[in-house]
């Protein structure tokens, strides 16, 4: 059985030393899964306001927000300056699933290109730590920022999944789970299978 841990090991073994590929390739895979989820939703579902449990947000709003961050990083590589706070709200990506899928396709290619670079590529990240509007720059690397975009997107995917389930839309089981959580599940399942093999017939519900 192919597990998250084995896939991660494959990425490490096939990537050049110091390559950003072990972090960039999961971003590519996540964007591919993202496109599949968006494709499952009608325009009405994509733009439907959720209830108070989800702060009356929309799936489209979360998708746009996540793609804004991916775009800030991947488009910003040319200049070496990343500004996640420089976002345009209310774009067609927020209201049109087809526009979102087009942007996801573009970003996937940029993430594939980023995989060819060094994870240690130096970047400057502009942050706005308070609401007074003043900004500062911090030093970072491509690998660190790819990891941030990956984690940030997964965090929002968990909310998107909750919204979709409330609309009766079934999404992939692993969607919205952090890699560490999936790795823990894989480990628990492996230990369980080993115990069943060691102790004979298993009475657990599989």
C-alpha cells in the first residue's frame, strides 16, 4: 500500500540535493486535488453563503483566498519579494468555478517550475503585523514559503470540506488533513494491521 510516508520518501530520493521539489511537488498535487474539488461544485454551490458556523463565507471566497497566497509566492519569485497581504478581493475566481480552475492550472505549472529551484533560494517576505497598515520585510527561503502555502491551503481546505458536506457534497477522505495527521493515521493503521497479524483473527471493524 502506498502511504503518505512512502510518497514523501519517493520525493526525497528522486529530487536533487537541496531541491525545492520535496515541498513544491506536494503543492502541485494539492492544487490538482483543489481543481477536482472545485469541479464537483455547481456555480450556485460555489457561491452559496454558509451558515453562522462558517461565518457566512463561501467556498469561492476560500478558494480565492488560497489561490491569492499561492499566486503571491509563485508570481513573486521573479522579483524575490513576496507580499501575501497584497490581494484583490471580489475577483471572478471567487464567483466562477471555471475561472478558478484556469488559475489553478496556471499556478500548478508555476509550482512545477519552482520545483526545479533550490529550496534555499533567498526571498524577502513583506508582512503587516498590525492593523495600522505599516509593513516590514523578513528574510525567508523558497522552501519555507512553499511549506507555508501548503499548510495555509490545507487549513482552509478543512473549512471548505465542512461547507461542502453541509451541502451534501462528498469530498476525498484525506482532503483538508495535514500531512502529519495523515502520517499518524498511516502509522496507526500499520500498527493495527501488524497486531492483527501477530495475534491472529481480528475482530475489529475494517
